[in-house]
C-alpha cells in the first residue's frame, strides 16, 4: 500500500523540470549578484571621487606655504629693532622696537 502522492512523470520529464527550476534559480541568483555588484561599483566610484577631492584639497593646501601676513616683526638678526615683513620676505626697512 502506497501512502502519499506518487509522481507518475517519466525520468525525462523529471529531469526537464529539475533543469527548468535550476535554470530559473540560477537566473534569479545572477540578477541578484549583478545588482549587488553594480551597487558596490557605484559606491566604490563615489568613494573614489570623494578620496580624489580630499587629495586635491590637501595638495592645494600643501602647495602654498602658510606665511605670516605683512607687518612689523622683531628683527631675527637684532632683537632691538623691528624689521618689515612684506608677506614673502624681509625688507631693508627697520625701526626701533617699542
């Protein structure tokens, strides 16, 4: 006595059905992997643009040294005087330090 359902399909039909189900599962999985890969690629591209922007900003900062603004400063060679700094270099202008 047989209990339950009996599959009356031939071996050929069972193999074909199994192949169809497997093919569908593979397609579904492939679509998922592609979507995930595209999302990861887009995120990596955004991160690369951000990294490049940060690098460009840092390089721009490093290219221009931070020099003090123009003004009177203690003369490095004689502290009794102040020498005029023009923002780029020392000038020949001197005055007595206050």
